[in-house]
C-alpha cells in the first residue's frame, strides 16, 4: 500500500469535479494525488486505468460519486476495479475501505469544539490513513490538536483561493492542500 504522506510531498492535491478536467490533472507534473469529487461509476474504470498509467494516485469521494453502493459490497466492488483510495465522511465506509486494503481519508467539517472532539473520537476508532479537514481557514490549534491526537497526515480543503491561502494553511501544520484551482497546482512547495 502506498504511503499517503510520501504521495503528498508536493503539498498540493488536485480536486476534480468534471471528467473533462481529468486529463489536465493526469498530465500535470506537480500533481501526484487526484481527488475525484464528483462523477459516475460508469467512467470510473477508465479513470482508475488512466491514473495508474500516469503514475497518479486516485482517491474517489464516495459521498459525491454516483452509482456506487454506499455499503460493504460497493467498497468491495471498487477494490476489485483496482481503486486504491477513498475519501468519505462516513465512518463505516472507512472501515470497509481499510478492510479492502485501500487508503482511506476521513473528511471532517470543523465548526466548533464539539465537532472537533467528535471527529477525533471517531477517527481514533476507525483509524483512517489521513484526515481532510474543512474549511482550510480553521485555527492552527485545531490542526495541532488533530496531529497530536491522531498522528496521521492532515489535509486541508475549502476556501483555498490564493497562494497566500495555501501558505497560511501549510504554516498551520497541514500535510497538504486539496484544491480544484489549477493556478494553485503550479506552486512549487515540496
């Protein structure tokens, strides 16, 4: 299994919401990890194959992808297709993904101290390989608490629009930024 932290050494992961945008991420020299945030199971086998051929690591957002059963059998099917990574807000899907040998990313929304406590408690139980925290504008102490409590890579997404936003999020201690903005894919950070 790939080490996600090593895959994120360039500090930027591409987020794709339309299959038409996929070729740019596949050919981009600064992108190693691609988050497919939206799409259809009908073209997923092609995305998996093209990602592997390009040497990119594909992580599919299960909550937003259409046609994928949000259960153990759906995860098993994805593993059989060759998908190596998933992101989701649903802890049961993280468990199923881990059981299939996939890289798992738990997406969390931190809106207050209680949501942070709950996220840490759940992550300790299900043991995702990484956390993606939204929004990226959260205080540094939230990132520090996640790191100290979980000791796994922390990604930040949402509200990343400028190079300054990227540097601010990275200065808080996140491992990498996930963004759909192509201009930010060009940043040389790693």
